[in-house]
C-alpha cells in the first residue's frame, strides 16, 4: 500500500515537498503499525497453540 502511494505520488502533479512529506508519513505509519500487527498476530498464534495443546 505504501509503495503504491509513493509511486503514484511521483507521477502526480504535486511538488517535491509534498511527495517527500507523503513518503515520510507513510514510512512513519509503517514503522508504527508493522510491529503492532506482528505482536498481535504472534499473541493470537500463541493462544491457538496453547488451546490446541490443552485439547489433547
């Protein structure tokens, strides 16, 4: 998603400052969201593994 926004930003009519700001904000959002999502998925996987062991 960020890659799409960056590529289309370079082909649009906006200035260099706007493109740079867009790129920077997407990178900040990705830097925040990726660890949060990874932690959430890891917790969910751990819970499933624990419940599968208990069911045996």
